[in-house]
C-alpha cells in the first residue's frame, strides 16, 4: 500500500514515481487536487487517477515566485 494525501504536486509526483517503481497492490495518491496556490504544475487528475508528464525527473514545472518563506533557521 502506498498512500499520500493533502500534499502538493511535488509530493504527489514523488509518490507516483514510487508507486510505478514498486507496483503496490493499492495506491491512494490524490494529493491536493485543486490546490490553488501550488508552486508546481504538471499533474493531471482524471477519472480517479493521476498522470504525470512523460519526462525526466518528477516532470513538474516549479515556480518559486508562488512560494513564501514560512520560517528561516540559522545554524
């Protein structure tokens, strides 16, 4: 079983890649379908499934301008 929920497109794409690699009996990868402020684009949710681009890496386009700093840590 591979499960992932309430996360953005990057986490969903990583879980999708893992699922393709290990072929679990069950996988639940709905991520945050419809998340309006997701900084990554490229996943398609359709007919109870999720599809990623057929390219290298996770295949998503990341837009850093859609992010914001939550907390900064100093060493």
